C-alpha cells in the first residue's frame, strides 16, 4: 500500500507540477483503483494517500494564488450502470472531459483579474501574464460583477502536429502528447514562447451558481453553458440528456471522439438542476461525475519491430503484429516510443501482446502476456542509410532513444524529396508529405530515381496503414504520369537550396535565348557549372550552391533524367528573331497602373516568360523602370533618375519587347 501511494504521488507530481507524465492514464487509473480497494479492505488511509487529495503540492517559480472556491477533481467510473444509478431520475448535461490543463479564470468589473492553474485544488500557479496568448480567454466580458469560470487549456490535434514537426525539423525530440505540452506551455514565463504553442481555452463550468445565491446567474447547467457563450467563451461540446436517452447519447458522444479537433480522455455528466445543498465529499463534488471509457483490448502476436526514421535522426520503434479489430478499424502497428519502452515490456518477436486505443484513437501496446526477458536487437545501423546509430538518454533522464548519426541520411533531407513530388516539381498527385516520409523512412526511396521503382515494394506498401491495392494503383499511375515534365519543373524538383521557381525561370529563359536548335537544356545545365554565365537575378551565392549540389549529386541527376522525358528539353528554331525581343538578362521594376495588361502580375508573367526578371525595388541592377507616368515625382522615379536608369511607359515597353 505504501509503495502504491509513493508511485501515484510521484506520477501526480510529474503531471500537475512539472508538466509531463511518467505513466499512462490507464496505468494510473488501475493503480489508483487498486489503492482504493486496499484502503477499503484494510480500513486504513495513509496521510499522504492521493485518495485524500486532488493533486500534488504546487512547486514552481510562478506566483501562487489560492482559489476562492476549491477546484475539486471528479469521481470517475468506467461502469455505465454506476452512472445510471447516480443519475436516478434527474436529467444531466453530458460533455467531453478534455485532455489538457484546467485553468480558473476570475473576472471583476468586466475585466480578467486572474488566470490560475488548478494545482492541488486549493492553490495554483498564477499564469495571468499568459492570458493574452491563450485563445478563448476574453480580456473583458459583458458581465460586470465577480465571476469565476473554469475551463481547459488544450492544443488542437492539427496544431500539435505542426509544432511537433517543427521540433523534429530542428533536430529535437518530439513532444510525447498535447496534454503535457499544454501543461508546460501555460506555465512558461516567456509569453513569446507561450504565443507559439497555439493554446486554446475551452470553458466547461460556471462556478458561481454552485457556491452562492445570486439572481444574476442561471439555475441550470445547460443555461450556464449558454451564459458563458453569451460572455464570449468558447465552450466544450455538450448536450442535455435523460435516463432514457443516456445510452444513445453516450454512444453518440463516444463515436464522435475521432472527429473532434481537440484531445479528450472521457466524458463528464453534471446534474442539470443546480442544487448547492449537495456539496462535496471533501474530494469530489456530488453533483458531477466523470465517465472513462473501458479500454477495448485485443490479443495478437508481435511479428516484427521496425524502426521509422525522422528528420532529426530519431529512429522510432514500431510494433508490427497480426491484424486486430479495435473501435471499428483494423490495426496492424503501434508505436513503441523508445528503447526503454521496449525493455520495460520485455518484448520478443512472437510474444502475445494486448493492444488498445488510447482515448479510442491512438493504438498502444498495453501488455506483454508471454514475455520474460527482452531480447529485441537494437539496430547498430540506420535502416534507411546504413549509417551508424547511437543511443541517447532523453531530457527527462528516464528514457533511452536511438538516433542515426549520419548527416547525409535521406530521412534527414526529406525536404528535397518533398520538392521532387511537389506541384511545381514533378507534380506527383496523391503522394502527400506523410506518404513520402513513410516511403523514405521505410527505405523505399533513398535517391530521386527510386520514386519510379516503387513496384519493388508493392506488397510492403499495401500492408502499410492507410494503403491498399486501390491507393497503391493510384500512386503508381500518378508516378507514371510524372515521367513527362518540363525543364522548369525538373530543375525545381532537384531541391537545390536557394534555387527554386525564380532561378528555374531565369535558366529556362537563358537557354531559350542562347542555345542552338537541338541542344538539350538538361545536359547544357551541367556545362554551366564550370563557367557561370551572367544571368541577372542569379548571383554568385546561388551559383555556388548549384555547383556544390551537382558536385555531390550528378550521378543521382543523371539517373533521374533516365526516368524522365523533358518535353521542352530541346530548343526549337521558330524562324522568328526572338533574340531582338528577348528580356533575357534584364531586370524590370513595375510601378503605378497598367492599361495594356490586366494588372501588374500579368505584366510580370509576360516579362518572365521572355526570360526577364522583375524586382520590387529600384537598384543599380535595374535595367528599366516601367511607369506610365514617366514624369512622376514618386520615390521610385527619383531613385531611377539618381542611378541613371531609363524610365519607360508601358507602350514603350511593348515597342521594345513585344512580338
């Protein structure tokens, strides 16, 4: 019993005061239930038992503030019958139990006076300085009296994915989950950092009606939600239910979990009629209860562990097992997080394991039913590039991770493969960033030409999550269509740093103006590397980057060319003297209104099509300033006159350069 108390208190301290978890919700709930049973059986409750407190003592550098009204946690159950018995004949409001950090917002004289974390239920951290950077916390409200609103600070799924991708791109370990990130972000002392965490406040409780008799406030929970909305708060999804509609509504809310934009870990039921006489047990309020979903688990056999590479070099272990049905979907794989997780589960290939979906969404390996000791081989070579790997201890000092240390690993340069399939590159429709990353991480693509030989991995691709025969066929059709491309698309697809759309246009214009009929742009490009031509808009820095790229990737370039047909590769003699009308090598600045062209954007496109470059400001590199008011005293005209740059009208431009 003492050991259980210590473990639970350590977990509570990490979660409530330090912003990260050291055990899963499921494990915590199971240990908590075990402790409750032991206390009932023995009739003993230790003084430091978590069953006697809401959370852990607040320990942080932030100012501490005592709550006007205790922010108690809720009694919870996974049994529907217990909820029905609790409801009796009363109606209740059903809402989601959000998975973030509870905040208490207090208002006086229309203004926000404080924003405090729940902490231990009696004292929390004052985080008012971060309120302006948490969406959904109004600075002022219509109501002018004193009022307290409780809500949850959450990070939406899409925002969490973007934040984690940025962290991975920076070569750092991704955040474990959005709840931990929300909890730590709310407590940041630097508001600029908080502003970048995409925090949102979802209100779930108007406190005042439960603690005071005041005609300003509603007397039902449903009306409380409407009152909060009228004050400008974004409230959690909710519905009024009865005993008769209980099961249908519970199923409806549960089925909608995967479509919610924010994370949840259960449901909350609150009596609709507010009755202050109900009070609380000292730990739980009697008028509300939480429902936690009973985890639907399935047994299966572990068949393999694959290591998925990321941009940071982190290799993530993934369990591959016999397919099981969970929450209406077929599941074949689940993340194993890190080396420590594998070791703690004592995993071996062939073990019988149980799988469940955390919060009905994310597949997790729950238990190993047959493991005794762990004999999983931790790869010494990266599965993508074959380079050496290295074990590293994580920031929390509790977990061990595996990294690829090869700086040239294709997984670390996923960006250049993204340009390969981009619309402005080879335009491979249907190959998303996530799909491409999966192919690179699996070792299917290590250089550009590999994209055109994915048929080698047909069976493996069709076994991947989200893939099947139809999706595989669609991707292969899109790749086959991408074999026909243009020179500009080809150059952009190479992914040369600092050499994208604009450089591709300039090179294309240069070749069109200077190559002889029959010469191929794709091959002449290689000849430019040794002697850079004077092309306005391409400076020495860009040329050096192009030279460096080809010195390292010429073989890859030739292999890619072997897979493609560049439709405009050869310059054709049209019989017209286009060199006289060419804008190649010239830089134009357009200002003021235009009349011949629809707008300046159309004129810019015309100039670029003829090999010219368009800049937004006048400089010594400017060839012409185009302004229909040539005598204007505008800043650009003055600058052009100072530099001796010719100012021409739109009609004069057409005389000089239009065909």
